[in-house]
């Protein structure tokens, strides 16, 4: 791997981080804005990790939020029920450990779900991943220790802009380095033609299970971050519609483009809030109930994006700073 | 444990399966030809239910009366509404993406689904609230041994069976059916053979939408409560039934739907807390044993 | 790149625009699920809030200013809830919040209000944990155990039931909590639970569970769902041959219950906050005004949202200021007759009020009896 090129992305990220932080501290961006950025960053982590499974390896997964649920509940159980810690600086190691364990638990589930992918393809696999997600939700509804349908409550608020930013960045770098290495070409080969990949001697089993494990790990970490941001986790948050939202972000950004995943995660999260703002202002001015039409416009814009950018915002292209070795693409 | 497999539960499972089958049949037809997970199919179903609801009140206001003519008119309106929405969706959201990556249309499908739901929810004269679906046909209950069965269940079952037979006939015996099969097997080859692929797809959406509309009416009659988001879950179940039966296989969709109905019923009777999860576990097991669905054909991978 | 900047600039302008606003109004935040599968509850809640504010504004406003409702849709989703609570507090700078409907979403919003010192009252979040978040968090409804307990006592003592069955939504804490409380109290009184069945959220077919219930032959069936599910459950359980009484909670209170359920919901009883036949002026005026404005009977959600808003506005008026601490203290000292009864908050900021039992008779809600806490 060419480590010489890595710092460019690091510098860009550091720059963005500092700009947002300074704008927040000087009051240019209020906490509401920062909250939306936090949410966008969690969606970046989810979308980029789904990109590894779905975009790069071509394994159609409809249960990505199921992994996030495992991460949220496992890490939340550790910080809330096991240690019952306050979100102070000295306790951050416990939080980080909890996030990692949550991620590993999700990865384990990912491996479990990866195995059916050895036998099943396309929409058949989609049903199985969807079913797994729903099974996880059913189980969570029935474990009273973690609250059942009341949800896991009182999770300490460890997540903040700093943590969420770092995790999104690390996810992006790890998936990028995987994608743009020889492993990455193996993933792509499976996506393009699995039989051919096998015939040229690729261990497709290993790569598919690997994609599911790594993708699920980061989804689990993202789930943990979400739980520690909202201070709660609830089974319904991680259902089918949640997984579909991540899928929308993936395709709206462009399958296989990590840049696209990042842009779409931000764009779609901000779109809902911007529409809220604009329509509220307009209905104040006109005295019409325009706010009711927010989600109608959202859906319409989504369709238009796909009609005019049929391969998503970025297609399969990457921004230069995300490319590890420019000469090879 | 033995007590969960009694006559009444079998009737319950068949009723649930019939509703799933009604939606899954239209679904699998479209699915077999354009190979697109049509997320909006559940919403065509919802539109059908609302159209029937509206037709009922208009019919009542202008002509009055009820009984068979009323039921026939509402059925026609529901089917027409389903067709129109399906055709519009195909024309404006799917057709422009026909030769693009399949997954782009998947996102527009989700977008269309959201658009229809939120639009119905936002329109002042429809709104998000639940509405009581009118009684089109008086309900009658029959006792067969220890089980009670309603005439609605019989109607649902008969309609689902008729539609399946009709569809199978259409696909196997008519010129349009032959063209459909050709398009589903190889679009490009079909085009070379002089088949107007877009016309065939257009017809498929019209018929599939009509089926969804009819299903909306029957579901509204059987479970008399309609609201703009009523199509999400049935749409998902239809998708699962279609995949379970084998993509694009019409008897397969029907079989898949009944298996799901029975699996859900028995799983809930066995343990209602875990019922949903058990039903999904059964589906996963079935797919692991039959990776191409129950009646799906084995096709060789192309390199 | 140019385009990206344009979009960014447009976004910033939009956010900036929304921040502007006159200082001559008092802003109150309102939160409810206005889109998504719980939208119907949000629609009712928003109507209740609007009606209360309209009344106050017509009567001269609050502290000499007009009141403005800043409403936000939470989509019934905790993450969206956290976002809109942050928006209302940090962007719109509301002085208090009335919201939201579902406990799981309120629990994501409450810590934000508590940290910012913005008083809030949830109209309908029944989960006991909601007000435990902190001393700025109030509620206008009963807590989970209360209605189940009252229902069980009524079933055992008034209806003379000795065996009971319950059905609830496995994914909804309100219905599960009510059913659990019912089962606990009914068993304690000496009755026995012969079936305790759950159904998935969003189900329309409940026959698998109901068949088991009917075969267990209970004297009474406890249905803790909302009206839309209750109506279908009632129809299906009657179809399966159950003729006994059904008992439920305030989720039943909607004109849609009898519209959808028809004859099947006859011989049904539910615990509620008030009866629509009540001759108290608060009730009579509210029902009449609601009917006039929205052309329908108010349901429980509209009533509690109206009351929640009314309580909050009264607390601000009594406090004589829009300061968070003052409002909070004024709220604690409140004792006020509203539609859902005379409300006074206990040390956990839950309202102390009596419950009434309503019977469904001839398609109408008929007052049966009052139960004191």
C-alpha cells in the first residue's frame, strides 16, 4: 500500500474538522447544525460500510441496520448496565472498548449472515438479510434486561462531534484501503462475475465472509455511536425502513464510490432538515400548511436525482483525495 | 403443542395466505419481467383500496343501493386505479432507467413508494388518519366442524385462485404471454425477434397494477381499516412470497404466499411473542434448502 | 465544485432565514409524528395544540404577547425526535415544548430539554421513565401501570370475571405495559389469566392469537391496543365466537373505534380521562369547539395534547415570565381543571387525576363509573 498518499485525505479531513469546530465555537453554526452533522457522520459510517458489502462485493444486503442494532445494544449494555458510567473524560476508554466490543459482536453476526451468501444470490440473499434484521428486532423486543419494547434507556452521552468524526474518518480510510488494494480487486471480481472469480482461483468464500464481517463491524460501531448520541436504543429504530434509508444513500451516492457515499449521507440528512426549514419559513409567510408536504418533496427530489444522475451522484468515480494510487484507476 | 395445529388455525393461515397471494401474483408478474424489486407495488395496493372507498361513496351518493352492482363497480374502479398508477410509475420512473443499472431503478422504486404514501398523507381530503372501509358485501359466517369460516375468506381464496389460473393461462397460451416469457428470458433476443419490449412491459404493469388494486379492495373488505401506509407491510410480504416461490414463477408466488400465511399463523399460535421471528427463520431455512425458491428453475451462471 | 458551493450557500441561507423572527411573540414548541405510520396520532395531537393556542390568542395571548406554535414532525422515530428537539431549542429558541406522542421518541428528546433547562410536557408518553429524566419533564397522561390496574379491578369486581385473556402489541411499550399491569392486578385479586398473547406491530390479522384466546374460554378479554387495532381485533374475535366483554385503555378513545369496529365493539369498556357526556364546562366547551373547528369528535390524543398545551400556557402565565426555572416551578405548583380532569403534579411530575370507565353502547360512548387513584 502506498502510505505516502494517505495524508492528503487526512489533511482534508482535519481541515474540515477544524472549520466545523471553529464555526460552532464562534456561534456561526449552532448546536442544531452540529447535531445534523453528527447524524450525517454516523450515516457516513453506515453507508461506507454498506458500500463494502453491497457496492464493492455486490452482495445485496437489506439488513444493515440489524448490525447497527447489535452494536448499539451490546455497547449500550456495557456502558449502561455493566459499568453504569458517567460520560466523563476518564471513562472514555470504557466507551471505546464498548464500541469495539459492540462492533465485534456485530461482525460475528455478519459472519453468520455471510454464510448464506455462499449459497444464495441477489434478491434471494436480500430476503435472508432482511429476515435476519427482523429476527434481531424480534429478539430485542423480548429481552426484558435491555428494556424490550421500552428500549434500552439512560445510555450515557459519550458520542459527540469529535468521536463521531474520527469513527467516520477511520471507516472511510479502512474501506478505502481495502477497496484500492489487491483485496479490493477480489471484491470487485466477485461483484462482476462470481463464477469467473472462482475460476481464476479466488477464494470467494473468504472474501464474501470478510466483506460481511468488516462491513458489519463498522455498522455495529455506528449503532453504538447512535445509541450514545441519542442516549437510548429502541428495536424499531433498526427495522427494515432504517436499512432502506442507508441503501438509498448508497445508491444515490453511486454504487462503489466511497466519495459518493460520504456526499449522499450528508446531502440526504441535510435535505430533510433544509426542507423543514424552508417549508416552515414559507408557510409562516403564506399561512399555508406547507410543512405537511416536506416528505413529498423529499421523495420527489430522490426520484429526480436518480432520473438525472442515473448512476447516483458520483457513479463509480472517486474524488481525487479519496484515491490511494491515482495511476491505477 | 399439538393444539396449535387445529382446523381453525389452518383456516386462519389460508385466509392470511390468500391476502398475500392476491398481492404477490401481480408482484411476481412485474418482477419476472423487469427483474425489479417494485417497492411501490404495496402502494398500488393502497391506491386500489382508497379508490374503492371513494367509488363506494360516489356510487352511493349518485345512484344508491348496494349489493352486487355496487361491488362490481368498486372492483372495476379499484383495478383501474391500480393500473393507472402502475402505468404512470412505469412510464415516468422506471422506463427512463430501463437500460441503466438495475439498482438505480430500485431507488426510484423506493422514491415512488414514499412519494405515493406521503402524497396521500398530505392531501387534505385523504389525510393520514385511518378510515373505516365500507361494507360492500354482508359478512356471513359458516361453521365447518370446529372451525368458523367467513364468506370473505372464501371470496379471497376464490379470487386468488381465479387470478392465478387466469394469469397462468395468459402467460402460457396467449401471444402477449409468449412475448412476456420471451422478454423475461432475454430482452435483447426478444427485441431481435420483433417483439415490442416496451409495449409488453407496459401491459405487464397495467395488469400487475390491476391485480394490486383488486387486492386492495379485498384486503379493505376483509380488514376494514385503510390508511396511506397500509401497503408497506403487505408489499414486503408479497416480495418475500414472490422470492420464496421462485422469481417470476406464478404458481410459485401463490405457493410462497400460502406457506407464509401458514408459517406466520402457526408461529404466532406457538409463541406469539416470537411469532414474527420464527416465521422469518422458517423462510430463511426454506431458502437455504432451495436457494432458487420453491419452484424456481435452476439456471446456469454465465461467464 | 461551483455547484457544491451553491448548494452549501443555499443551505446556509435557509438555516439563517429560519432563525429570524419577530420578538413580539412567545414561541412554544410542539412535537408529534406527522408523517410515517403513527401519523394519524400526530395529526390529532397537532389539532389539540392548535386549538389551545387559538383560544389563548383570541383571549389576548400570554403575558401581553401572541403565542406562536413552532410545530415539528418527529416521524415517530427517536433519531428524528432528538433532531427536532435540538432544532426547537437551539434554532427556534422556544420557551417550552409540548411533545411528543410516543414514549420512545419522548425519551430521546427529554434529555435535550432537560440539559437546556427548557420545560416540556408530553401529552401521551405513558412510560414511567419519561419524567424520571429530570425535573423539567412533565406529562399530561396516566402512567402505564395505572390504567391496567383500574381495568383489572373493573373486570374482576364490576364485570365479575374470574378468568381473563390479554392481547397486546409486542413492539409497543404502551400496550405491553397496560397488559402486564392488568395481568398482575387481575391475578392479585384472585382471578386467573388463561391467555396472554402478543401480535406484531402493524398487523391486520390477529386470528392466530385470537383463536388461542377463544379456545382458552376467558370471561373477559383485555385489549390494550389503540383504536385502529382494537376495532379489527374486536371484529375478528367476535367472528371466532367470543361474546364476552372486552376491556381496554384510553387508546380506545376515538370516533373511528365504532366506525371501523361496528357492532363488534359493543360490550366493550375502557378506562379514560374523562367522559364526553361530562357536564363540566371545560369538557363541554372543548368538545363543541373541536367539533366546530375540525368537524369530528376529539380522540384521546387530541384531548391530551390540548390539555398539555393548556397546562404549559397556564404555568407560563402564573410564572409571569418565560424563564425556564420559573415555568418549571410554576408547573409544579399548578392545580388546574382541564378537559381530562383536575390536574395536579405529584413529586415525579406525573398528574394525579381520577379515571373514568366508558362503555360502548349502541355505537356511543356511555359514562359508566369513576375510579379514584
